[in-house]
C-alpha cells in the first residue's frame, strides 16, 4: 500500500509538534494563533496545525512544565494567552534538537537522500564575567574547516543505528581553553 505524501507529513508533524513549539517559544513569548501562523509561514506552508490540535499540545506542554502560559489583556484587543518556554523546556528543547538531528541524518542515509547543512543551537548557554577573556580568545581564533558526520553505510534500518555507527571526520579542533568554574 502506498501512503500519500500528505499522510507522511501529517504523521511526521505529530511527532514534531513539541520541537516546533518549543523552538519558537525559545525566541520569544507568543500566543497560540501566532505560533500556528509562524509554523505555517516558516515551513513554506508544508506544516499546518489546526488550532484545536495546537492548543491540546500547548496544554500538554504546560502540564509538563516545559512552557508557562499567562493571560494578557491589551486595550482594544481580545484577551490572549501568551506562552513562554521554561528552563525545563529549554533543556527538553536541546535534547529534542539533538535527537532530531540524529534522526534526520539516519533517515537521510537509509532513504538515500542528500543531506543538507547541520546547524547546532545552544539551548541554554551562559557566559560569566570570569570567562570573558576565554570567550575573546575563542572569538579571535582562525576559522578551520568544519568536520563532517559520517554514518556507517552498512546500516540500512533506522532502528539499527548504534553510537559506533556515527563518526566525526576531518575534525581539527584548536586546543582547549581552560576557564575557572563559575559558582
């Protein structure tokens, strides 16, 4: 049986809702209608959520304390519930981004697709006063070519990948920069 493309996208959409919402709320607080609109706009119309399913996901994320909602009233506007990501939500987002990066790389290999760019985003990065000198040193370093992630070509099943099947090649790092622990 051939599954139509829309069904494939709908199935993937259900599994990606948490990631998409958390990623948007990591940028700024938004209300539900804005979240739905941004997902649709930023995906070029490929991903669309009904407001009913979006709000069910928002309530679930709020119950898990990954986001927090607050009613806001503005003159001349309807009362809206704005959501923001919590510290626990940022931790979950970082984990989901890692999981999705691995998943997409594995699907790309198994399905014979051409991979695109790998983009890493820090979920909860802090720069302390006693680390400024080290940060300046890091920023002054000469750029080196980026490493590549190589997957074991013998693995054909998505669930068959093990840690050893991922290899970082052409990795040429600068020496580490020591910094005191900030308390």
